[in-house]
C-alpha cells in the first residue's frame, strides 16, 4: 500500500518520525464487506497513524478508499440526527439571517439532511458524486446535481450560494484544501457555512482506537479544523462539540482588507510633497530627509522624489556612506549638513520626531524649515 509523505493540510513532510502508532490487521475499508466466498481473499492491512509537526493534523498517510467522493450514510434519517440537524439549521439561520437565501449541501448523499430544509424558508440544493443517489434524491423532490468539489477552479451547479453545509464528509477527503477552496469560490461575497467532522478529542478522551478506519483518512482536532478553514480564506465564527463525538464549526468568508483609500491618499500626498520640494528648488535651495528607515526608503522612490531630495540623514553608522534602495539617495551623518546645507529637512521617523527636531534646531541650524509626515499629510514643526 503506497504512502503519502506530505501532510494533507499544510504540505509539511511527514515520515517515520511522525508516527504515533502502527496498527496491524486493520480493515481495508468500512464499506467493502466481503461475502462468504470473498473471505479467504480478505486480509487486514497495516496503518500508520501520524501527526504533522507543523499544523497538528492526525492522519493516515495512505491512499484514500476508492469511494471517498461518495456519501454513504446508514443513520441519516434517525430521530437523533434529524433533531440535531434541525438544531444546527436553526442556529445557522439565526446567526447569519439566511431567510430566503440559497444553501448548498456539499456531499448530500441521497438527501437525508437536505430534505429537512423543506421546513425552512430557504432554497436548498445538494451536490453528490454518485449518480444513483442523485437520481434518487431528485425523484423524492429534492434539487440535487452530480458534482464534486475537487478543485478551486470548479464551478458548482447553481453557484454562487449564500451558505453551505457539509456533514462528516471532510474526514474522507485526501485533498481538503482543494475542496474547501472550491466551496469558498462558489459562495457569495458574504458566504457562510457549517461543517461537522468526527472529533479527535473524543477518540483521545475515551482511548477509542476502534474509531480509526482507513475511510477516515484525517482526524481533526478543533485546532487543526480551524487551521484548515483559516488557511483557505474563512473566519471562524463558532466551533463546539455536538452529539458527544463531533466537531461542529461555523465559518464565514474572510473580508478582504479595504485599501481603496490608499490610491487617493497616494495622489494627494504625492502632490503635496512635490509642491513642498519644488518650492525650495525654485529658489535654488535644497531639501533633505531625516530617517533611513523603511518609511523613507518607500516614500522617496514611490512618489518620484528621488531627484528632489539631496540626501538622507541617519544616525546609524552602518547605513552611512550607502545609498537608499530604489531611489539611490545618499545616506549621510548629520555633520554632512555643514558641508551641504539644506533649507528644509523632512523627518520620516515616527516615534522620534520631537527628538530629531530638537537635534536639528540645537546642533544644525535654528533656521532650517522642519517638516514631518503625519499620517497622510505634511506638518510644519
């Protein structure tokens, strides 16, 4: 049996050093149940349980069972499961106000949990890999499509969706990042979701090694489950235990940082700084910057000031005698001022502005025009 050498989630190398325990004579799967005639050819297998040292995921480094894309449920219609799903659905609807919205179940099987949505004011859709199960669900009046969330570029039928749910399916998946990213890309901008997986903590608490089976290729702790979703663009809204042995996690798409104001600020600051420098250059006077820091290094070339700044003053000897990256403005000691006087000095050293201004006034010249950068504008000191 071939083994993987990379973690399912983070891609970190895993090997013998990461083995937690080796199990012998384990079932090859939970669904390939041999007949009497097949028993002589049915043999147990060796499974090595490993834990990634980077993300903490506990996993079997083996190939998945052949039917991992299909949902096979035995107890989906029990009273316990129906009551649990109703509770979870109500929590999801109350948390995110999904009334009238489109909800996708990823891996819906024959629709045992999908049909429960009929009691709610939502448009519920399912996807399932097994065509027979798809047909069965559709015959029973549900809207189910043959599809599988296998790649982030896959467009799922009926997308985008406002929300998704998935129940005890992720632990079977050999490429969980691809699945989660695919789901992410098929949601609306404010998309949310609810996912359940078997709890590693439950297995550890009750020493339940008998919960292990090759079908479940990954064993998620609350920490590793959160890591998976955060890694693929989601924020964690809630994560708790349901039915004693299952993690239930609610997520929402992480908002992109809004940097739209930066463009306007860039243009206004550029105009202000050029006007400032040009006012001295027009009188055949010079301008210098104090602060060979990343702020000054970025500001000068990005705003096109390289030819208008005579030099950069900095107190760090290891910087003096060198040139600022990109702008190539020379970096000098403060004493250089007496060799090449300037009419104005722009302080670009947040946190040291007052101290530097005092040095300029007392050690260089009280007549120098001192300016500083305050957020998005110049300020005269």
